[in-house]
C-alpha cells in the first residue's frame, strides 16, 4: 500500500518549514516535482508572499529563503 500524496498546500507547508528554509538558507527542488505536487503558480505565489526569490536552472528550482542580496560571481 502506497502513501497518499500530499495536498498542494501541505507540500508547500512542508517545503517552507524545512530546517533550511526556516534558517534562511537555500532550498532546491526539481521543477517537475513542484509542478506535480502543487503547481508552479501556487508555488511562486508563496515564494513572493514570503519575500523570497526563486531561480530555475536545468530543471532545478532554487529558492533563497531570505531577502539578502544575490551576487552573480561568474
């Protein structure tokens, strides 16, 4: 018997209450997982509501769970 998948709002809650997110660090997830579990529109609305920034690269979404400046190094 497989576990019931999380509802979209539960998945988002789990994402943003992870230790890394709570501590203001970076959290990374696959784009396809975000789309499958909650949808990009809902996810990005929550990122924006919290004042965070999200970036995509090669199928990965990186969320900076703080408002510190981001500097590109190369």
